[in-house]
C-alpha cells in the first residue's frame, strides 16, 4: 500500500474536525465528565463522531477511538486510531496547545499519522512512504546529540501517585536536560520532536491514541519512536527522539 489515499482521507477528517472545534467552541466547550485529573467535553464527542463518519465513508478499516472504543469486536491487521481532541483541558481553558490526531496502524505499528494543530492552523503529516510535512513543507528532527543541550517534553504519568519518590525520580531526570517542558498534549509534543522544536518526548502510561499519529510523523522526519508495554486499556510507555539522544 502507498497509503496516499488514506493520508488524504485522514487529512480531510482532521481538518473537518478542527474547523468544528474552532467555529463551534462556544457550544462544544461544555463538560460532560470531570475528575481530579481529567475532563471530557462535548467537543470530544462531536469531533470524534465527524471523524469516524468520514473514515467510514471513505475506507473499510475498523476504528479504535478514544471516546467510543473499538468499532468492531476484533481489530484487523490494519485499523485507524483516533484522538478527536488531544489536550482537552488546554482547549477548555483557551490554552492553544491541542489538536486532532489520526493514525493508521498496521500490525500494531503506526504507518501513517496526521495531527492538526487547529489553534495555529498547522497540519502535520507523515507515513512510511511519504515525508514528514508541516503545511506542505518538509520537516526534520533536530541534530542535538546530548541531553545537556536538549529540550525534553514530558508529562506526569496517568494515575501517578504523586508520591515524593515518584516525583524525585522525575526531577533527577530533569536535571540532565537544558530545558524541560510539560505542555498537556502528547500529540503536539510528538510533532515538536518531528519538527525539531524539541529533542525527546517521553511519558509513561499515556494512551495509544495520544501518540500513534505522532510516532508515524516522528519516524518520517528521521527520528525514532518507541511505543512499549501496552496494557489492556491501551496505555503505553513512549520514547520519541531525534534518534541522536
């Protein structure tokens, strides 16, 4: 497969969802669930429904989506992964670091990714057969080769206990880097690696739909993307880098 048709379909879906998330924000920025560490909005549901409609109309692959789960009892060797709004908390508070994320998976490996940073109108894409692009222009990972000059993007692990031991371990790692950023969107963090804005993104117990598209784009940009330790809830550990750190 060349994946070019699927790439165009994913871009169409991402752009359509992003447009709604921008134009209808006043109506969509309504909480339907919240906890001490998470929030869900009407925006998540509406954007996902639109994306799934477009993917279903134009392809025959099953879909794994953040809000609705699997579209069939068993996913095939090739399937879509959809995060309709990565960075929901940012979106809810008008922090412009959020996006639509769509990936195509083959034998559990991301082979195509599209991420639409709708706040900044930046469309990122990449696949195993195409270059990594930002708004149609090629992007590449950075050439930084040591942590002391590098920028790390990370986040507090999902369901972390916030214990002194856990936080101290993170701080010790932070001390190795020139700068550390927590931005609230794994997908945006991924494309920051792909476009050379930062050098490593790593996080434990994030979700597969948060990082699948970013993995494909990072690899298309010349970086490396490791996704490991997946559990039954599709939580994973990730390490995306410029391939030099």
